C-alpha cells in the first residue's frame, strides 16, 4: 500500500514529504531506541516513534523506512520537518496511541 | 524521557525537595572529546553515604525518607544508552551534585529539548531559589543567574509574565549561540 493511501485510511495528518507519499508501506515497526530501530526495523516499515528530533530522519533513511508516524499529537520540530522534506521521508501524525495505530494498520497491511 | 531538559527538571525538583536555596546547572559540550556533560549542584540537605550507594536503584529502598524517585535512575539509563555515565556525590548538610555525561555524537543521545521553557517553569514554580545556569562549548560561555536578574529588576517580580518570557528567550538564544552546530538538534 502506498504511504498516501495508508495515511488516508488511518486518517493521519501528513506533515511533510509529498514525494515520499508514493513509496510502499510493507509493514510496521514500533520502538523509541534509535540504535535498536537501526538494527531491527525492516525496509518498507512504517515506523512509530515519540521522538521528533532530526535523528529520526537519519534512521529512516538508513533503514529505508518510507514514513515515520508520530503518535498522540506530539509537536514535531521545524528542523526535522525540513530534513524529512529534503529526503522525501513522509512524516505522518495522529492523535492516536501507538497501540491504536498498529491495531488499525494490522487490518490494512 | 524524550529530552535532556525533562531530565534536568527532574533533578532540579530533587534539589528543591532537599531544601536547596541555590542550584547551579552546567551544560558543557566539547566537540573535540565528543562529550556532553550536565552537572546539577545544590546546597540542600544532602544524603547519607549508605543511601548514596543505592541512589541509582529505584527499588533499593521504599522508606518514606526517600526523596529520590525515578529521576536519577532514568537519567542514568539515558546516559548509559549514549555511552555515558552518571555520578552522584553528596555530603550531608552540604549538598548534592549530579553529573551525567553522554557521547555527543551517539545516535541515542537525547536532544537538549526546550531549556528556555524548563527555566521558565522552575522559576515560576520556585521563584525564591537562586538559579545559576552556565552553557559552555569550551570556547565560549553563557551565564544566566536569577539573583543578578532580580537585582536588575528592582521592584519588578521575576515571576511577571514579560520577565519570564524574556528569560525563556534569553536562555534559548544562549543555547543557540553556544550549542548551534555543536549539538545536532540545534541549528547554527
């Protein structure tokens, strides 16, 4: 499923990365320890994290993560949005918790 | 904990519970040694040496005299995740110092967060305490001292809205000047 459709189906706000919306979402990964995500997430995973600093974009690029999902309506720094936009990584946001997002995504993916 | 300012807030609360009247905060980023150090020093009631041994263990004691909650253990865990460590030194009736260091470039090193907002929050909550904040990048230093500000303010209370807002902006300007381009999350 394309990131664009994924975001629409789960009713998520698209904060940045218009070009990234055409990438494919193949799975999901949830973790807040960046080094762990680097070594355990898989290519194509939509990644849920509460971190909003610019390193999340670096991790997404490294693992080939098409979109980062920010749960619970957390505010994302300008610098992170700019970097994600440059690198075509979509950042999506929703007021739901990671559990609720994963529960709904599980029915779609 | 999502950022270092939240940890700082926790440690400062410990100092206040320990009846400190002065709290000194030093944040030093040294790119050459790839090290970020945070030190919080207070002149509170301090801790007994047997209590100090177990200070980073949240399950060590549950007696009600315990004034340390999860603040220290969580701060230590954050430091450890970024190849750093935490040290607490304390002397009964003299004060306590909590020092944490982090590998500056480590991917799991938490970002600084909104230090200005943290200073605003603690000054509003406990305005009578003297806060001394120093930011250092080994070339340039920035200092904020609440007692100096109070002297300059004269009759105007430090908790007045405009003053608090100014303090937050002043601290964040300092963060930008000292740490811009040195901490990955602060743009120069």
